[in-house]
C-alpha cells in the first residue's frame, strides 16, 4: 500500500505543482501589465518598475490561495484520467486498491492541500496583501474604500458615535476624520467633530486640526444652541483600534479569520449589520476544505474505461466543473447576503452540493463496474 500511495502522491503532486505554476505565471503576467500603468502614473512620485514588480510579487500568495482548489482538481483529474487510459489504475485495483481505499488515499493527500491552503489564506496572503497595499499607499495615495471612506460605530456610557475615516496612510495616520456623537437614550445629535488627521494612541485618538460643534439645549422648550470650537489638537477617548479601522478599509476576503471574527464582534456589539463579514468568515473557514471536494470530484475519472482518447478533453471538463463550483460559491455568497441566509449555510452549500454529486457519480461508477 505504501508503494501505491507513493506512486499516486508523486504523480498528483507533480501535476498539481505544474498547473499551479502555470496559473501563477499567467496571473503574474496580467498583474504586471496592470502594474505598468501604475508605474507610469506614479513615476513622478518615485514609484519605479522595481516597486511595481515587488507589488506584483506580493500578490502571488493571494493568487495561490484562490487557485489552489482548482489546481488540485485539474492536476488530480489529469493523473486519474492518465492512469485509467494506460490501464495502470486497473492494475492498482487488482492489487487491492478498492474504492473506499482509493477515496481514503486521496483524502489523506487532500488534507495536506487543505493545510497549505489554510496557511496561505490565513497568514501569508493577508500579510502580503497588507504589505502591497502599504507600499502602493506610499506612492499612489492613501488606503481608502471609495469616496465615502469607512464607517464605524462606538459606544461609551450614554453616548453612541458614528465615525467616518476618509483614508488611512501607510504610516497609520487617519485622514479626514468625522465623528458624530448621539445621545443613546433619544438619538439626538450632541456634537460633530471634524479633523484633518489623527493618530491612534493609548486611550484614544489624538486628532489634529479639529473643528467641533456642540449642540446644547437648556430645557425642553429652550432654543437649541450651537457652540463652535477650533483646536489644534484634541484627544477623543475610544477603544477603536488601528486593526479595527484597517479592517473597515480592507476587503473582507483579504483579512485573517481571527481579524474577521473580532471585527464581526465589534459590529454586533454596536448594533451594525455583520452579514457580509459573517459570510466571508465562514467562507474562509470552509474554503480550504474545497480541496477535499476537488479530490472527490476527480476520483470518478479514474473509473472511466478508455484506452485511446484525448485526456485534454477530460481536463477541460475538470476546468469547467471547477469554474462552475467557484461561480456557485460566489453566487451563494451574494444571494445569502441579499436574502439574509444563515452565513454558514450560504458558505457551506456549494461544497456540500458538489460533494454529494461527486459521491453519487463515484458510487454509480463503482456499482456499474
């Protein structure tokens, strides 16, 4: 059994490695072409070709994380189809490689791909993406999300705060800060604060270029008065950390699982909708397990009897199956967000559906043979 396992594993690893390198080279070329435009626009600010190449290189781990399941599918289908075409798999079956043992053998290898995908998706890719974004921010502008920036909420005693951060500089400076203070009991606006920039320090945010407007009312029948104060510096006491601000400015698919969980807790504690981030959290939990689903999808190809034929056709079928899986995965994520589905159900349904289909196909081929 060790010899059979060594044969299958070496062939699958070689094929998956080749497919992964081919995909990464293709995406590296696309990213490089796109980066040349940024180099041209940022040349006056010192954004050279070397920096552009570094940014492109830092995007490779994220591409590897995204492409790993489909590379596993294509590589495994190629190996299974080739073994079936050369009758090697038939020999392996007569040597004691039964259906369940074959499935268990591939599942063991798939578990290794799950670990690799999780490590790259949860540690390597987020760190590389942040480094690339920070490097681009040094030359191309601050980190932001559209024209409105990022919105956050905070609570303290009888006050609630709606906070807007326009952009985040590469050195951690908060730009174009807006703070709206409300009375938690009746929801009335208490004050507004506008600051040109700020930094997160111990105990709160240290803001600069502050324009504060406070709304005061002596009694229920008294007129509302507005008091305007301008200060060079002002410290706002808050527990909002730099990681929370960065999480609001980053795309959720570029965040670590733990960061996503903490940000979800922050949103829920402040009464904000966390549906989108909850779905992305469960997708990051289930996404590495897609490698196991891909292994199950590829195994039935080993039970197809053909001595002469075009293996490329079967690989193409595998590509179509993989693309349909990822399309369904994205569609379920968007539909789950729009229809307010259970986040874990929206994230796990595509893998569950494809696993059932592949196991049904596998069982039908085994029984038919």
